C-alpha cells in the first residue's frame, strides 16, 4: 500500500486558474469515484480492494 501526504494553502486566484484549465480541457482529472464524508469508511474499503484516486466531499 502506498500513502501520500498533500499540503496546501488557500489561494483563490490559483484555484480559479486551475478551474479554467479543467473547463478548457487542458487539465484532466483522473478520479475513480467520489464519496460524501459520511461514507469515508466505504471509500477506505474501496481503496483497500482496488485502489484508485478517490475524493471525499463535504
């Protein structure tokens, strides 16, 4: 199993730039699935079973 840590700082202008790139199709997102925070245990189970990039959303 591989884990990674990601740190960030709020930067609205940079985020808007990234959103623009996604909207233009210049930046693609490879996400296997999304889960609400209340289903974090299901997301962890999925990672243990088949991996992939998952996003937890509030």
